[in-house]
């Protein structure tokens, strides 16, 4: 308790950190989702072919040949494709009915792939109809297309990005700050005073991490409140599912921050290493761009990044209303990373008495 009191007093007296904890999440929540936009490839498509005509065959061949799409399945019944959409295996369903009428259902949880997939496929439908009409010498026929955006009916890009920027906040505040705090104590020499006390390294590590766990949860609560009041976005699922995932993730990121500090001797070293880690996390975890649009080697790398699993959890709980049991593999992956990072942080701290 004395160590915790010291940490909180040290944090409050710092002229920079308390301001950053307040101003940084406000800027991120208010600005970043207005300025981001992305292009996507390899949109997973499921086709429900009720027509079995030259039109459906030509359309399927175009989807198969395009670099923008990956044809995942051709089903006889819409429910089979809908089940794949619910499980996240496909991004868009194209149902070709009798008379070549087309219904397109997109996955609004992944707003980028859903919206772009809808637009690209609508264009492919029109091109296919025009080609067949031209080849047969008939006037061009306009194919009726009905659009349905599931989970995010308005395809509002901010609804897709707001859960992601919450994750960015947790990465920065619960990974970056513990690293800078520890290395700062190394540079000014106060950590040596702890080293000559009977305080164990596990106790010392916990005292360093607990304040940032609390700060992380408070910042997440602030972000949830802003999302509700300013953007009208509330989770379709349980808040407990979000907080449980956030707690596991905060444990993981704070442990990673301590690891970086243990292997850094100066503030500059810690900042450079943390910037590198944060950039990798943000770019490759699916926060900004869909993982399925990345090269295969990059998709393999993302399996070892804790933010990837929190991205899946946050968007699924927020937009689909998924439960912990639906996403238990993602929760397990984050919990495993927390155990590894926190254990490594405690073991790698060299206490000299």
C-alpha cells in the first residue's frame, strides 16, 4: 500500500502525465475517426445461386477471377451463407434469385470490407448483365439489386472505428506510460532506493502496474461515455464482456511496458522501442485495415499480437452483441499473452540489494 501511495503521488505530481491521460483520449475520440479511410482487397464472398443460369455462372466466374474477392462458398440455401456471415467467415452474401434478381447482404461489423464489397459486387452485377445482353444482341437489362447491411445498417464508418480507437488508447496509456515511468526512475536514480529495500520484485512490479490498470479502465469508461453521448453508439452486447476483455488486455500491455523498461537504460531507448511496438500493433492488428486484406505472412504474424483479438471482441460485442462464449478463443489468447508478458516482466526485473 505504501508503494501504491507513492506511485499515485508521483503520477499526480508529474507535470505531464495527468494532462496526457485526460487530453490524449479526448483528442483521439473526437478527431481520429473523422480522418481515417482505407481501401480493401480479398473480400470473402458467399453466393446463393437460386437461378442456375448463364448470368449466375458468369457472375461467379468474375468473382473468382477478381483480386478484390475470395469466393468462400456457393450454397443452395440462404441460411447456410447467413451462418457463415454470422461466424465472420464471409463478408458479403450475394443471393441470385429466379430471374436474376440480386440481393446483397454485407457484414457491417467490418464496415470497410462490407461497404466496399457491396459497391464492388454491385458493379460486377451490372457489368455481367451488360456483357450478356451485348453478346445476345438484346438491349441492356438493369438487374434489380437489394442491399442489406447487417449489424451496422447505416454503414457508419465511425461505428467501425470507435471500438478500434479505444484499443489504441489502452495500448498507449497502459503500455507506453509504465515503460516511461520505470525508465524515468532509472535515469533519476530513485529506483536504486527501492532496490536496497526488502521489497520483493513481484511486489514492486505490481505496485508499478496497478495504477496503470486503474487508469486504463477509467480511460475506457470515459471513451465509452463519449461514444454514447457524442456518437450515440452503445454496445449491442454486454458491457461486462467489454470490461473483461479490457482488463485482460490492460494486464498484457502493462506487462509489455515493464519488459521494455527492464531492457532499456534511457528514456530514448524505451521510447524508440515502444514506438516500434505500438506501430506494429496499430498497423498489423486489424485496427486500421482488415487482417484478411494483408499478405498471408502478415496474417500469420497477427496471430501473435494481442490487439488483434481485442479488435475482434470489441467490434463483435459493440455491433453484433456477441457474448464471451461466442468469442472465448479471443479471450483465451489475450489471457495467455497477459500471463506471458506479466511473468516475463517480473522475472526480467533485476533487483540488486
